C-alpha cells in the first residue's frame, strides 16, 4: 500500500505555493502517522512472528530511520541494532532505542 501524504499543508498562501511559518500546526499532514501502509520494520517483525523466527539479538537494516511506533516494536522484538539509509521526518524513536540499549545509526558508504 502507498504511504499517506505527509507533505506540509499548514503554511499560508504565498507566491509559488504555501509558505512555511516555522512551526507545524497540530493537524498538518507532516505530523500525522501513516494509516494506509505498514512500515517495513513492522512488516519484517510480523513476518518473523508468522514463520516462527526469533529476532532476539538480530540487526535490522532498513531504508529509513524507524518511527516511534516501529522503535517500540524493535525493542520488544529483541533486536539489538538498527541501521538505515535515509533519515525520517520524526526522530522521536531514537530516544527510545537509546534508552533501551539498542544500537542504531545511519549507514555511511565509504
């Protein structure tokens, strides 16, 4: 399923489109969770559960930094490290990973 639209829609009209005021409104698309698709991290954890695979001590490699909800799943699944390629718009899950002792970082090619 495609992801929801997370483009900022809380700006004010200006020349060339919406202008951002510096702070997102609470109902802005950019602050909402996706309700149409399951994130890859959750999908991987569900796949492992479905087929009886343990994730205790596993490393998770994913395209984007995990969101807070996915970080909660990662901690509870016993995954010990997460590596991603692209940053995510919300970094709140990183504090959870850090507090739980889960290693994490962005992949940097040399």
